[in-house]
């Protein structure tokens, strides 16, 4: 839906998926919009607290043409991939996995957190790889929480996850013009949202916040009008994500876990996964089969 507000161009409502113990709220891709800058997938996981002995088990599955960015508010994931990576992510750190020509990975709750029942809350995004880099070699990068800069002013603390914001630059690798930040607002705090990037969006993940006096609802992605600066504030305290970057000149297609400018590249990835031609994840014997019917993540015209 659109709004007449000066700062907001579009409001994207989530598709909600109940995964049996926790919910996922997906605002990208959306029927009204596929991308914001390089961001082509935006999921909020939880918040949830799973039963004792339970855990998240995302079996090995493939990706092409994108980078996944996992960022947790609470809980932990153990990431394993076909490069041989075995890395634990905890709140405030970044797991950046670049698929390029193809990678396979799993994400599971670590064994040591399962007895008490794992907590889970966070954001997972996909960033489309820019023209000329869709066939990049697969790669994995972990950026620890202490490596990410935090800008503090007037009761607001903004952790820069990717790109450069408010005079601070994150060390996280970017392949396209990207801005991404976790903004934590104390009661009465505010922070300026600059107009620099081509495309920007605000997502209220927790608590309460408003943009130029307009109250934001949780689990909505508010796409900001290009060239318009705004102020994000909170009377009661809240947590919001700022995401965006340079606009892509070439459209991207999305089908299941595959992103590419070429539909044929996606079709070849389907065939390769079905025929077992992707590399395997060491230590993993399970996998997610190729969907026989249209998956939940599909390309929109």
C-alpha cells in the first residue's frame, strides 16, 4: 500500500509463516516490490523460546547469486557450509555467506543450548549480487560483535552492520552500495535518517517508534521516499533496522533459494540440486529436496 506521508513511499506488510514453535515475518520479496537497494529478502525470526530439548534445524540447502546476512538479537545458530565452514553466530555479530556460483549450508541450534530450550530472535536478509559478480566464488565471513562500530547519541545506539553511516564504517564486505544498521532507541531518543542512499527502508523489530511523527507498526517494511531525510524517534523505547543502498539497474529473479538476473541460471541451479551436483556440507547427511510445487519464495513480475 502507498501512503501520502512525505517520508514514506510504500508500506510492505509481511507474509507470516508459522514454523512450529516460532514465526517468521517476510517483507521482501513482496508483490509490490522485489528489492530495496541490494536487499531482496527480509525475514524477522521470532522472538520465540522453544521447548526444552527442541531446536531449529534448517537442513542443508543451496543458494546461488546472493549473499545471506544473519544477524541475531537473541539466541545462537551453528552455521555449516560446503566450504567446510563451521561457525557459531551469537547476538550482534554477522554471518555473511556469499553464494555466487553455488553454496550449500545448514543452520541449527547448537547442542549446548537445546536442553534449556533455545531462544531465537533476529533478522535474516539476502543481498543480490551486482551485475558482473553473480558468478563470484562462494565465500564465508564472520564479523564479531566487537568489530562492528556503534554510534551513540542522545539515547540512541546504532550498530553499523554493513556500509557507512553516521561517520562510521563497518568492516563487513559489501559487493554493491549497501547500508544496514541496527538502531536501538531509549525512551525519548531520536536519530536522523539521512537521504544519501538511492533506496532505504525502516523496519520496526521491537518496541515502539515513529518516523517524523508517524507511528510505525511492527513487522512492516517502510520504504522511504528517495531524497527525503527523516527523523526516527521513540517515546517508549524500540529497535529498528535501516536497510538499503544503490538501486539495481538489472532486475533480479527469485525462486526458492536462488537469485539471479538470468532465469536460465535459476533453472540450471534447480537441475543441479535435483541431480546432486552441488557440493555437500561436511558432517551433514540430510538435505532439503527441491520443491515440486511453487515454493514460498518466488519471483514477482
